[in-house]
C-alpha cells in the first residue's frame, strides 16, 4: 500500500484532535476525505506530512513506518501537499514558487515548469508577479503546481475549493484527472460532498477525530453520508 | 574643496561598516536572529588571519582565503549545535545565548592573545594612496569599499538568483511550508550562518589591516554594524551599504569639525534617520 495510517492519534497540547484514524491510499487512486469544520481533516494531513510528528508506526509509506519523520523527508519520499490556505511564499514570484516545489526532489513524471503552465495557462502570463498578488483561484493553481513540480507519488490537497467561485472550482477540479493520468495518487480533503463524490474512488467521512464512514461513492446513500457527517440519523 | 575630500573619505569608511554589517543583515533577514557576538566573531576571525600571517608566514590575503572555510565551518557548527536549538517564537533565548557567546569569545581571546593590541601587517599597501585629481584616497579604504560592493552584489545574486537563495527566502517567509517543499530549515539556517562567517572573515581582514585591534573591541564594531543594518531597513543589503555610508560620512564630517565628535556624529546620524524613517530607508514589504 502506498500510504496507510494505523490507529493514528494526534493532539494539540492537551486537546486530542484525532482518535485512532485508519485510512489507506494505493497507487493511482483518488481518495476523498470529507467532514465538517473541526472534524480533524487538516490534522490528518499535517500528521501524514510530518508537520505533526507521531509514533513511527502510525503512518506507513510502502509499509515503512514514517510517522516520526520530518516534513522534508516525507516530501522527498514523494508525498507532496497543497496545504490549507495555499501558503504561497510572499517573497517569491509565481515562477519561483513553482520552482521551489521541485527543488529538493525532481521525481520521475511529466511535471515541470512547462507542464504546469500548460495545465494552468494563466500562470504563464503571471509568472513574474509576486505569488500573493494573484486572485484566490490563481493562488490555488500555483499551490497545486508547486506541489506537482516534484512529480509526487501522492498529492494531498487540503480544501482546494475553499472560498472560490464555482467556475474557478470547476477549472481547478478539471486539473485532477490530468494529475492522475501522470501517475500521481490523490487525496482530496473537501467540505463539498458533491465535489468529493464526483472525483473519488473511495470516500472517508470524518467526525470529531474519527472515521465514521468508508465507502465507494456509488454505494453510499445520502442518508449514510448525512449520518456520518453530522452524527445523527437523517 | 576640503568637504569633497571629507565626503569621499566618509563614503569609503562606510564600506568598512557595511562589511561589518552585511553578515548581520543576512542572518537577520533569514532567521530573525540578532547575533550579539557578531563583532567578537569579526575580532576572532582577525586573530585567525593574523595567525596565518605570523605563524605560517602567509600574506594576509592568502591567510584570509584559508580562514574563510574555517569560519564557514564554525558558523555552520554554531548554528547546528547551538543557535538552532534556541531559535523560536521567543526572541529572548537567542539574544541571551549570543550575548553569552560574545562574553566567552572575548575572554577566550584575552586568554589566548592577551590584551595587547595587534595589527595585520599589510606591507606596501599600508599608507599607499591614489591621486584621483580632486581628492587623494587611501588604497586600503578604496579596496575596502570595493570589497563591500562585491560582497553585496554576490550576496544579492545568491539571494535572488540561486536555488539556495530561494530556499533562504522561502524559509524566512514560512518555515513550516518550506518543510513541505523538502527544505530543512535548520540546514538552511546553518548555510546562512556559514556564509555570514565568510563575510565576517572579509570584514576581519580589513579591520585588522586598517587599525589596531584587541579582544575587547568586538561590541563597538557590533554597534556600527547594527546602526548600518537598521538605517538601511532590516534585511536589505543595499540598504545596509547606504546605512554604513551614512554613518561613515557623519563620522568624517563630525571629525572634521572636531576630532572628538567623530563617534558621536555617527550615532546622531543614526538617531536622526530613526526619527525621520523609523523602519529604515529601504524596509522590506513583508515583515
Ligand atoms: N493549531 C491548533 N491548535 C489547537 N487546536 C487545533 C489546532 N488546529 C486545529 N485544532 C483543533 O483540532 C480540531 C481539528 O481541526 P482540523 O483543522 O484538523 O479540522 P478540519 O477538519 O481541517 O476543519 P476545517 O474544515 O475547518 O479545515 C479542531 O477542533 C480544531 O479546533
Ligand atoms: Mg482543515
């Protein structure tokens, strides 16, 4: 298995945010993680990428325990993240933001500066601008392109549609099939259930730090999701 | 035309202050660390060069060239072994640690080299001068100033046109996200301090060839460096040069009026700039 979490727990000081989360992602898959505000989705992403350090065996990469490794090492193993809130580097231009994504690891795959500009042509026009001088949607494109530059095995996207207009969300989601075609597995964290079900092979629903539902989109009913999302019968 | 001469001497003196300050500015710009031992590290490097000259019989230039990688290694180790452990949200621990380092360096140097003042022999260059028509300038001050420009051009090229420089800027913006890019902030900081120590070695070479030094003079050089960095705007290297020049010019004009006013005039210029432009002449947009 490309990536697994086993009984993953995480805390912020005294506050426990995750209570034994198990998820799995295999090569080429697209997995969605849904859940309400505060469910622990971002905490799960931070734990996988080493921003929050855990017990080694709580996160496995090809069976190897990596739960205690630092972010830089996780990234070099081929796990890239589009973090919540995009987090572009304000001192870097658009092009530099992209370049820095592929600086520590090039990886095998189709992604390079030209390929990212072909994926999001507007960025080619804006490449000399400061990353933070762009619109929200364009910034999200930079954040995705930046993560792709290392040709990751696995791309983690934390709420890439947050705060964007529907047409912009459509453009951004249209990029995901191309990412999969390049051989990268994807985890999308979403609050928009419809978007998540449309792109994913498998959906995990989280609530209050636990996984409350795992299913294939075709197999779940609205009631199942409602119950898993809000913790009550519909 | 005496004032033209004073102005030119002041500008050239500013080059020396900019050299003192460039390493401080680099480190502050990248990791928001104020190294209170910076001046003492310059003095330490000056002794290192002096030993190359006196013990190995090298020319000062060759001795400095050999001292550079040693100082780089020292900076790297200092960052990895000590400073990285105290860097954090709270700015007090690194200040205390570098203050302690400053005291320790001064005492160590006093132990090793005594309080006698020393000078790096510069041979024929000492006292050599160049007639430029309107003014006559010392070769040594001129070389210092040219070196300052070269150092700043090189540091800027590194900062804005290399992958390492990109990593410097990204880490300074957001160390957590830099980690997601495969960058290890602690290694980036170690590189930065190592490079700052190479610049310190260049500053030490000119400090030691131009004037006498002893183990106690570090803190005074730190003050000039500080003022140059702050006048220039934190983190801007050209600003740091401008800051050095302003202090240098103020000092030479002060000295021209009354020799006792040299140091005071520099500090007054610093205060005047702070009153008019509290964030310095070239503040960074993001801070
Ligand atoms: N830095 C932090 N310090 C303390 N508590 C935190 C921190 N970050 C998150 N939490 C808490 O941990 C819980 C899970 O937060 P998390 O950000 O993982 O949720 P999320 O599912 O990503 O929510 P959202 O959809 O709003 O992004 C929440 O109760 C939140 O308040
Ligand atoms: Mg979140």
